[in-house]
């Protein structure tokens, strides 16, 4: 049975570090602050705003919300982004998406200041991921996955040594980097996870393969089977099954799949308050994966780290803007 890669511990460690960094900045008279740009009153946006605000405040980062009407024009939306860009008191900008009547690529990606892009939506920050630029702001979910690997570095290295020892030689100074020589397969090729994550791993000398729904099934299974670490992030249940991974593989499930809840007999589990069937969140790794993997993240799990990474990006942006990085 797979041991648990406890994502709550990872998130808490990041939050604690962020609070310490924020307090150091405040002691120097620098107040880290994020601006949240929201359009309308959508339920998911309001929920995300509440969660992001709580995470920021716990880390001693100030928050200012810019709420625009649901029918705001693209011109006025861009005007507001540029106003926030120009405000030196705001270090990070979190622009909620999707936008119903606004071209996000034009309005956000082409107008949001890259140095304040704490959610990493601009092409400039994506380029910095590729170049391993220390001033770049990485996509939060990809960075959250890297945080899991780093937090459990010793456990992962111990599992890998069971397959081949010693580990591949690294450049001087990188001998202890868990990623060096690590064989990783990523089941996702999106701009938010698969692509940046593959670059972040490659920059640290991991060997990375990406598979997706158009990868030939036989080749896909070959890539997954050989991997030390399998990272799955798809919107479909049971994308990854036990027969696809090697014995003792480490599995990081960053998926969010919402399904209707049923009991052990397949009967629907109802919500007593609403009278509707309950919805539960599961991953894309099948239940039988736990019996074959050595370590595995729970679901939900990685998602809880992303809010901490968002805070870290705001603090990093603040430091970049004050020439501290």
C-alpha cells in the first residue's frame, strides 16, 4: 500500500516560509500586496476570492479587490489592468478567469505586467520558465507539484536507489538535487501544467516524457511504465491504472475530477440539506494504483498547495520589484 505524500504538510511549510518572508519585508517598510481583479459576482469567483484572501492574510500579505460589473467592456477592463500595473503599492495581480465577453488573450496575457503576473498567464513568464530565469513567476499548479517533489526529496531518492544505485552523476553543486537523473512521465500537455512542469524538471536535469490523449496507447504505456515518478493531471477518472506503472513508482495525482457520490453498492449518496446527490472530488489515478505505488498524493491534495504557491509568487514579485532578486 502506497505511503501518503501529505500535501497539507507541504502547503503549511510554504505558508510558514511566506509569512516569515513577508514579516522580513514589513520590517524594512515594504508591504507585500496583491490586487484581485474580478468581473461580476460568479459563485466560483467569489469562493476563489475568499480562499485567496484568507491565504494572503494568513501570510501577512495585503489584499485589495477590484470588482468590475459583469457587463464591463474590454476597453474598460484593459484600462483597469493598466491602472493596477502602474500602482507601485500593488506587487501582484490575480485576474479571475474565464471572462465571458472579453478576449482573455488580449485583455490579460497582452496587457498584464509580467512582473506582477502572480498566476503566470503571460508569455514572458512562460519564456522565463524555459530559460530558468530566477525572476520569473511560475504557474502555480506546476510549481505545487515541484514543491511536493522537493519536500519529499529524501523519500523519493530512497525509492529510486532501489532501482539503480548510485544515482546518475550531477554537475558540481547538484549532487543532492532529487530531480537529477529522475525519470518522470507527465500525463498532461497543457500550458498551465504539462509544458511548464516539463521545463522546470528538465532545468534540474530530470529526464521527462509527456503523454496525452493523442499519444499512441502502446507508446504511452512504455513511457509511464519506465518512470520513477508519474504525474497525472487529467479531467478523467481512471486515466492511470496499476498495470500502467512500475512496482514502487511514485504517483502525484494533480487532477480534479468531480463525480456523483455512491455507496459500496453503487447506490447514490444524497445530500440531506439539498436533496440532491452529493458530488465528491477524486483524481485520475484509479484506486488500484495505491496497491502498487510506493508513495502517492491524496485527492484533493496538490490543489491545496497552489494557494500557498500563489502567495509565494506575490512575495517573489515584491522582491523582484524592489531589486532584491
